[in-house]
C-alpha cells in the first residue's frame, strides 16, 4: 500500500474554482459560462464530520465531484489525504468512498449482493477480504437476509443503505455523502444519520452535503454554508447560529395588538425584531431577542391589559440562522 | 379558417420537433439522410452482386418506398409515447372532440414525414441509379406513396396503443419493421416466399402498395392498380381500427383506475 | 494484475447477466441477424447457388458485428441511465479494463448470431458450404473477432462522453456492412469508396473468411489476416489516445452524470 504524503488536513481545498462551459442553441451555437464554484477554501481535520449546506445550485455537488476526482477544477487546488485530486487520482480513488443521494447508481436488475461484489472487484479488494467485509456491511446496514433479492424490490431506505455499503466497501478513510437522506422518510433518515455519526465516531472523515439544517445541526462537528459558489459562513453549528446575532425567539398569540404595544416591545434593549403574522383566528407575535427569559418576564408589564396566550421561548435553530445567511448574502 | 389552419400547422410542427428532440442536428442528419442513403446503396449493391446490374432499380425503388415505415411505425409510436411523457394523453381522452379523429390525427405528422422520406429516397435513386420517371405515371406514383404512408401509420397506431400497456412494445415494433423488409416485396418478389409467409405478407401494409408503385413507375394506368390500392387501404384501415379499439379499451381501464400500473 | 483480471472478469460476468434478461439482446443476436440472413439468402439464391456463402455467413457476420459494437455502446448508455457510469469511472480500476470485460461478453453473444443464421440457411434453403476449409475458416473467424473486439473497445469511450456519437454511428450501420464486405465483396462498391474499405480491419478478415468457405477462391489469405491484425494494432494505438482524451473531457464537463 502506497504511503500518504504528510498531511494535516484530511481534505484541503484552496481557492477552488469550477466553471462549466456549455453550448446553447442548435444552429447558432453560443458558449455559456456557468460559475459553479467561485473560489472556495476548506480545511477538514481527520476524523471530522463536516457538513456543506446550501440551496439548490449552490455548488455542493460540484465540490463533492471535484474532491472525488470526477471533475477537474478550473483552477485552485484540492487535496484528499495529501493527494492531489487532479493528478493523483489512483491514490485518491483507492482511499475514498462516495455516495450520491437518490435511487440511481445501482443495478436494479441484480441483487444487492451482486452489486456489492461487483464494486468490490472494481475496487480491487482481494476476494477473501471483500467476502468478509460485504457480510459485515450487510449486517451493520440492516440488509442481511435481503441481500439476494433484486434491488428493484428494495425500499428507498434500503437502496440508500446499499449505496452506503457500496461506499464503504474499500474501508475508506474519507467518505463523501451528497444529500444522503434525500427522499427518505423521517425515521429512515434518522437511522441513516445515526449510522453516519457512528462512522465518524469510529474515526472516518466524513464530508456531507445537505439541504436540511437540522440534519447538519444534529450530526456535524463543523459546517460551512455555500451560496452561489462561495462559502458565506463556516464554523461549528452553534457558532453559525451566533453569527446571526439572535440567539432566542419568543412567540405568543393575541387577538389584537396595537401599534404602540409593538413599539414598546421593540423598545427593549435586547430585542432585535418584532414580527406579527396572522394565523387562523389569532395574531402571532414573534420576537427575536438576545435574552428570551428576560423578555418573557417583562411581557406582563409591557402588554398590560392584553390577553396573550401560548407564550413560548426557544433557541434559534440553525435553520433560522441559515435562512438569514442565505437571504443576507444576496 | 386560416387561423385554425395556422394553429393546426403550428401544432403539427411542434409535434415534429418533439419527435426529434432526442437528436442533435448531427444525429438527425444521420437518421434522416445517412441511414436512408446507406440502406438504398447496401441493398442495391447486394442485389446487383446477386442478380446483375440490370436489376439495380428494382432494389432502389423497393427500399425507397420502404423508408416510409420508419415514420409510420417508429414515428407514430414515439408520438404516442411523447404524449404519455408530457401528460397530454388524458387531455386528449377527456376532450369532447371526435375521438377517432383525434386518435388518427396523431399520426398525421408521421404520414407527412413518411411521404417526404420516400420522395427523398426517390431523389437519391434518381441521382445514384438513374431512375427515370419520364415514362412513369407520376400522379399515380404520388397516390401510391400517400397511400402506403397512411397504411404503415395505421399499423403504427396499433403498436402505439400496445405501447400504452406493454413496456417492450418497441422491441416488437422493431421486429415488425425489419420483417417488412423481408415480407413486403422490397428486395425480392413476394412470390418467392413460402406459401404461409405469403399469407402474412398480404395481410401487411406496404405489400400491395409497393406493387402498385412499381407498376406506376412502369407507366401503368390507375385502373390497373386500383384493386391493389383498395386492398392496401383496407389493410391499413383494419390495423388502425384495431389500434383504436385497443385504445378505447385502455381508456375504459384508465377510467376505472386500472391503467396507472401500466404506466 | 490479478485484481485487474478479476475486475475484467466480473465486468464480463455482470454485463452478461444483465444481457440475459434484456429483450434488446435477443433482438440483436437473434431476430436482427436472421432477418438480414433471410433477405441475403433470398436475394443471393435468386440466380443459382454460386454466391450462397455470402447468404449463409453474411447474416451471421452482420449480427456478430452489430452485437459486438452496439451492445458495448448500449451498455455504456445503460450505465448512464442507471447513474452507474460515474461510479465505474471513479473506481481504482481503469475504465479500459471494465470495457474489455463488457466487450468480451458482447463478443461471445455476437458469435451466437451464427447459430440461427446458419441454421436458417441449412434448413430453409438447404445451403451448405462443402468447400469450407475448417482451419482457415477458424483462423479467419478469430482474426475477425479480434478486429471487432478492438474496434468496439476503441469506440466505447466515445459513447461515454457523447450521446450523439452513438446515434450517428447507428445511422452508419448499413454503410459499415457494405464497406466491410459483410454480405457482398467490396469490389462491388464504387471505386472511390474502396480505399475506405481497405482501411478497415474487418474488411480483410471478412475477405479471408469468405475465401476460406468458397471453392474457387484464390488469394493471399495469410496476407489478409496480417493486414487485418496490423490495422487492428493501429486502432489500438489511436484508442489509447482516445481513452486519455475521454478521461480528461469527462472530468472537465461532468457529462457522465447527465441522463
Ligand atoms: N454538468 C454540468 N454542466 C453545466 N453546468 C452544471 C453541471 N453540473 C452542475 N452545473 C451547474 O453548476 C451549478 C452548481 O451545481 P451543483 O450541482 O453543484 O449544485 P448543488 O449545490 O449540488 O445543488 P442541488 O442542491 O440542487 O443538488 C448550478 O448552476 C448547475 O446548474
Ligand atoms: Mg447537488
């Protein structure tokens, strides 16, 4: 086995750009340049579970494809385990696994076992090793007993777990997962997240992309938010939440509320915004603020004589932060 | 009137574009120009090798006429499957318009395409093999071309309907398409086939129409081939009718919610 | 090296198993060659049996060719639809090894095309080839197989990056049959087309094949074998460049993923 060059980061990306050139039109062909990655930098430590968040078309899949050697970057560098993804494709491919979300990418007319054995041979894993490992993976991923059924009869969750098994065949040090829980029901998605977290806890470096903020919040050690090919925020999930400033939300319902009352709420030091939305028979007042508990105790005094119900306070979710970040950077 | 004509022309054009949306310009060229030319040349050279240069026109003419089957069979099936893909089929089914007419109209663009293909084939034949139409009964030849384009589209409609329930109907269509090359007197007279196959040949479109067209090229009058053309039309009508019957049957199933699985 | 052979073998096995359940495969090795054989036999026997070898073997040669290369091309298209094309691209096994496995499968399937076509000639037309020289015939068939194999392996990466390449080559099918002399001698073709024929490796192998099955045949069969093998070797060199090009091209455009 070739030894890796010394590296500090499992994945290291510097000023990575990817521009797709496509032609449009049938007869008068014009070239269209589409900047998918506008220069991104990333450094991911060995054993880290890293999440890349972003809206549709932000460049998540493109990033993963560059890192998995499927795409050549237009400029910039990317290294996986110290190997350059452009030139040292063999070294990178042997040491990584990748899973693209969705149901495609499997031979539906063959059994799950045949799918795995085929890829095991393509990964050039010795037969004794692959036999044992396929058995283990089927067990761990809950596919044992169904491995000789054709894939077309599998549920989405099973197909997704088969994908993951395929990605793990070569016992990769770095695993790339592009929207792994897409299309799964909540229970299936949660099970898969538990599995992924478990892999990271066993020392694998995992690079995951997702649309789901709670997903990143739940399992990632660190996340980056990408938008239009640029990283707009990076850090632990909680530091991202803090980036946005508000760390709390207070909500309550009223039948009616006057403009003066709203202004009085806005006058509080720690309150950054007050939003009133109509919902069925009531108005919902949402207050973004730094100290929700403090605001709650003041409500009675400030809204003297108004009947308010269902008061609640919660922490801002990563979703709140994400929505603000994506909106802001436009 | 002119307005609705324009609308009709537009929808025909759109159907045509949809038909070839899979192809790049180069792919379209390969399919519509290279393929017909190579088909004609291949079979002519084969025929000349086997029977001498005197027979080149027999093979060239036969294959030029058979080119219509490409539109009539594959084109019609593609039109139907396009409608299924774009979800316009239920709209058609739900409309109060005359169903039979609506059903038939979907093959219109392919009939036109088929006629153009044959004319192209004849031009190629004229250029490469000196087809001389000065002694031919041109109006009659034109009529024959229109008739075989309609009748093969009739057979196509049957497969189009089959395609709504059968996943691999396109395979069956392939077999039929190439079968026409053997059975319909394209490269050798039907009389050389074993008796049982002759029966099959005469129950297929093209067979009589190709005979009539060969006569027309030789200068025959309408009366001499009227019987053949009537037979040809009858065969085409039977297939189109079967296709329509199948289509109505499926429509009934669809109403009762049975067709969903078939899709 | 052993792991590469195993990968090629598995690719062979997998593509064969997928093929066995695909109706298209039967169309290509069974129906399609039989139809060509039937037309060929009817036409070629219309004035005696002197040229019957082209009818007996022609359908088989056509079927053999089209299965070998169409099937390889189709299997790449299928990988694209499956979404597996990217995956087989990103494994440590070079693409060419996987393709070799696939094409070996196509080659074997293609050879099957001789069974129904020769059967049709025998049972339907009572056509036999009494003058066939088994040894020369076998070597010629081997050389023909080699030329088909090399062309299919060389062309397949083109299908991986270009969907229209396949359509275009499909449109040229009958042209190839004619140019390579699958059902009638190349000398039938217009003079100006013949140089193209002679640049194609199957032309020489087919010529040797028919010569070894025809009574009055004369000619330098061994020289034709060498010509075919030499041309195949030349294609091989070109295809190395093609594989390099495709590897880069696919990684620049991301075209492997497009369904
Ligand atoms: N093969 C390609 N050719 C041309 N443009 C492409 C190609 N693949 C992606 N793009 C474009 O690059 C940009 C980034 O796409 P990418 O797939 O990386 O986004 P994403 O973040 O994964 O989005 P999603 O959440 O929808 O999966 C988009 O504008 C997309 O249209
Ligand atoms: Mg994506």
